[in-house]
C-alpha cells in the first residue's frame, strides 16, 4: 500500500563496473548541474540499471560521465559493456560499449525472469512503457 521514499545521492561509478554488461532499464531526462570538481556545468541522468555480474536491479543512481550519459540519454532499455576509450584530447574516458548476441541472450533471460517486466498490469507508467517496448521488440512474451 505504501512505498518508501526514493534513495538519493548514489552515483554510478564506472570503475566499479569495468567490463561488466549493464542494462539501463530507466533513464531520466538529462539535468545540468555545476560540478565544483570539474569547474563547469555537466549533464547528468538518474537511472535504474542491472549489472549482470550480480543481477541486482539498482534504482535512482546518478550518472555523470559524458561517455555514458551521451549514449543513454533519451533512451530506455540500453544494453552495453562499461569500458574505456581515448578522447580526442588523448585522455581516457569511461564509455558504454556495444553488446553482442551472447550479451543480448543474457539480458533477455534476466528480463524474462523479472515479474516487473513480464507483466505490465498495475505498474507505474514507466515500467508499463518499458514492458510494452520489450514486447514490441519480441524480447518478452
């Protein structure tokens, strides 16, 4: 009947997920905030995601790394591997790399095992929309 308040302040730390297959199930509208460490405004998104190393869905986590934010903003159900890439400036940045067929099979199995995605009845609009998207792409029954 009642829900707990959302947790806040948790950050997605790419170094903790290096090489891991990640499914971002929900991505918020990008927000801009001043980052005092970087000394300028940055774009960030709040996400729900699962790292297939442990299979646990994490909710309300903030992503601030440009190489990941740029790949996931404006989308939902994004699958990829956390890795690094060299920037034009010659620095190393965290990015979300492409997935392969084996990765997709792992993600499909997880999605099909989750009641949240298997049935859109009596769910939040965001979950319902994600479930409908998965059905339209043939990823769940």
